[in-house]
């Protein structure tokens, strides 16, 4: 045994040691008091300013920053629409005029109110009110202001139908959907975990320990992230906080399942529970650490993203994974050894009792695969490859305003009504900022661009000029994007003007461009990271390449099948621009976990009995725990799919589906069959890869022989 192995053995004995377990528990209680008390402050430290979401170097982001010299960057126009099928009456116009005066008294409204403006067809009236969300772009201010405007517009309407739409209307709807999201996600995630842990362990007590450990890890993580956000410049927004909650609880519970399963296995071989925990940590620890490292480093790869929202998500999630890992290899072992064997009641693993996995369902499945392993893996590849063809229907070029939500809120209906009676670009203009000495030329270039209905009066300040060009097309349409491209080309032709074009349409375009860059940059980077980690863990080259190939195939199948559901079952209008990358990150980083759990066990057994026999034993030993882990992770991410926000629903659905594919097909069937067929060659170029071991293909893994039992405990 070399020095590294001795150090590993020594460390494995600390969390579950007779004295160490109490020290570990004390440390975690201190961490909970210190960091957990600050976890509730994280929401207040969120930065939801536009610049925290947009591509950092994009032209539209530069416009957002320069806009702060002319007005608050937190302005959100609320478009109030009045409609009467029989035509607007003079009393309707009078009401709209009185409402406009009242709107100015609504808290957080600011600036000049535009309107009321009657439509040309005489059936509608439109008023535009600016709501100021402040320097921090505080969404909490948006919904009350919009609700007050709605209430005033609807009061005394007498046959008028009223709506509040535009950026403020959509923002208020989104804020409402996110309202209490942390609580909803937390309670729903806990409920999923509790139910699945009860089904997994069939014990009224054991499920509490993984849940408590994950909960403490989440509380400490949120407190730590809050400190970094408040004092070290870490950016946290609503998206990263919601995903952090699901990731810590889901990944943490997965690591707990693997450790508990190995600990229960060792309790059948050792009288002393402290010794059993030391062996369990020594055996399962490398796989858990490698899994967490894969997820954590994979998340850190997101810092290479141009999208600020994606860039900031990486460190936040990496911190969560690291804390979850520490909790599961220190706190959970301490709790398990403190409470003893009774926590497994009613089926306590007594020393010398038979391990039920040796002749369970996964042992029988492995025996079936062993009879025709090549046919099995080829057939599985063909099926997964066929599912991947669904990617041809992918439309990840951003979501329209209507497509942002899985339902049809009033803001969407109001936008449809407004588009029917007014120029579709009202309330969401193109913004142009340039050197003010070139104001006439820039204004003329914008006004002369086809698709621009009018240009508002320019405003000069600090050497810059600010102007808005009103679109004739809907701001989320391709026609509007074409206008933005044309305006950019026209103003760039003015030498010295240094003109920049932004606004909501430009933002969407720049997000699409940045997302495409991030896909091409980060996906290969993550694959390289995963390959290196697998190579170090398995001490081989062929096995990591095989596992990478299976995970990529699984991702393609998950994405293809998801797109088929999105297009033909859920009828989504498309996919969010960040959807492919975030789905890939979570599926590859988390999906590789199950391959790591399986392959490390196969390698452990292959040293003693050969790869083919090791594959059977590994599948039989890990099948149940990996299946449970997959169901829990799929369930926790499935909670995201219940949100009325399309981007979250898409990611939640795809990750859940992909995890289930990884759990039941890729890991249990494809990887096992490949390991059997490649035999010792899968470990090339290590010494193990140069040694073949005889194997009777038709004989499933039975209970390990006595000499194997002895070897496992060493």
C-alpha cells in the first residue's frame, strides 16, 4: 500500500470514527449557525439588472449601460390597452384621460405618460406608462405597480375590455410566476425526495439522514453564496438561485444513496459499524468525489460563457456541489455511525447476512445481457440514435413574448389586442446612442430605415445623444430583427458617430448570437474535462472514451425526444436560446455520475474476477442504488417542469428525461453490455487492460465466493 492509499484510508476513518463523528457533527452545527443564518438573505442579494443577464460585450448591453446617463436602466413600459368591439366612445376617451392622470400617482411610475392614443380603426385606446424598478431592477416593485394600473383601468370600464401588456406586463407576469419560487421548489423537491427515499429504503427513519444532510448543505451553501454575492462580487440572479436549490438537493441525495448502499453492504461484513463506515467511505469515496468533481468543474466551465446569466451560474452551482459533497462524505457518515444499525429498521443489515443484491433483479438483468452482449449494445445504440434525429426540429433561437409562458396570461392576450389595433412595435422601441455632434446624421439614418415608423425627439447629455426608433413590426418578430440589422448597418456607416443600437429586439438578437458562441465553446470544454477526470479515476483511456460516447448519445436522444414532445405534445413555439447548453451541462455532468458509480465498481471487481464477471457483479451491486438516485434526480429536476416559465419547463423536462434514459438504458444496458463485450480491453492501456480472464457468458453473477468476500473487506 503506497502513501496515498494510506492517507486515503486514514481520512476515510475520520467521519465515522468513535471520536471523529462527534467532531464532524460539531463542525457542521457551527457551519449551520454561521452560514445557515444568512441563507434567507440570498434573495435580497440577487442582481436582476439587465446587464446581469445579457452578453457582457454585446452592443445591446453597452446601450443598457449608456442609457443610465439619460434615465434609469430599470424602466419598464406598461402598455395599457382599452378595447370596445362596437367602437370607442367619447366617454371612453374621457375615462382613459382621467386614468392617465391617475396612473402618475401609482408608486414607482415615472416620466411622461404617453397617451391616451386612439387607434386608427376607432376600436381601441392605448396609454404607455413607465415604471421605474430602481438601480437594482427590483422585480418586487413591478407586480404591485402593474396591479394598481390594472385596477384603475378596469374601474368603471362600463363595457370596455382592459389589459396591461408591454415589457412591464410581461415582467409582472414573470415576477408572479417566480413569486415564492424558492419556497415552492424547496417544498416540492423535499416532497419528491421523501417519497422516493421511503420507497427506496422502506424504512420510517433512514430517509431522514440524507434529507437532513442535503438540507444542511443547502443552508450552508446559500449563506456562503450570499456572503460572496454581498462582499466579493459574485453575481446571483433568480435563475441561478432556483437551479442551485434543485442541484444541491438532488446531487446531494444521489451521493448519499451511493454511500448508504455501500455502508449497508459493509455492515453485512463487519460487526463494528465504525469499521464498516471506514471501508464504505474508502470504497465509495473516490466515485463520489469524482462525480462531484465532474459536476463542479463542468459548472465552472460556464465561466467561459459570453452570456452573463450563464457565466454567473457556473460558480454558484460549483459552490453548491462542493458543499453537498463535503456534507455527504463527512456529516452523513457521522450521523449514520452515531445512530447505529437501528436506523435501517425494519431490515437491519446484520453482520454475516446475505446481500440481497447478489440475486436480485439487476443480477438477473445482467445475466440476460451477458448471453448476447453485442446484440444488446448495438440494438441500444440504434434506438438511441433514432431518437436523436428529433433534434432536427430544434428551434433554439429564443422565445417570443407569447412563447415565454406555458399558459396564456392576460399580458399575452393584451399584446395580441394591441397588435390588432396599433403599430406592433409600440412600447418596445429601438434605442440608439451616439456622439451628440452627429445627431442629425444619426437621426436621419434611423428614420430613413424601412420598418421604422417614427423617431422620438433626441436627447443630448454628456456628449451623447439618445433616441428611440418606433418599430412597425412586433418587437419579437423576425421583421423587427431585420430592422435592427439594417439600422446598425446604417448608423455604423457614419464615420465618427460611434453609434450603438440596442432595445429589446437587439437584446434578443445578441442573446442568440452569444448562446451560439457559448454552445461551440463550452460543450467541447466540458467533454474534455469529463474525459480527463474519467481517465484519472479509471486509469484507462478506452473506458473514458466509451463512457463519453454513451453520454453524448444519451444527450442526443434526450434532446431529440424532448423536442418531439415540445413540438407535438406541449406545442411550445420554440426553445430558449440557452436551452441546448444548459441541458447539456446538467445531463452530461450529472448523467456521467451513474457511469462513474457503475464503472468504478466494475473496475474494483475486475481486479479480482475479470471484467465480464466484474460487470455482472457491479451491475448487481449498484443497480438498485443508481436506479433510486436516478429517480430522485429526475424527480427533483422534474419540479422545474411544473413552472409556467417555458425555459424552466424545457430544461426540467429534458434533464428529467435524460436522467431516466441514463439510469435505465445507458448505464444498466448499454454500458454494461459494452464492458462485457470489450472485456479487459476497456481498461487499455493500464495493466488491467492487458490481462484477459476466463468467463462463462451464460452464468449470471451469484453470491461472491468466500475468498471474494474476504478480498472485498481489505
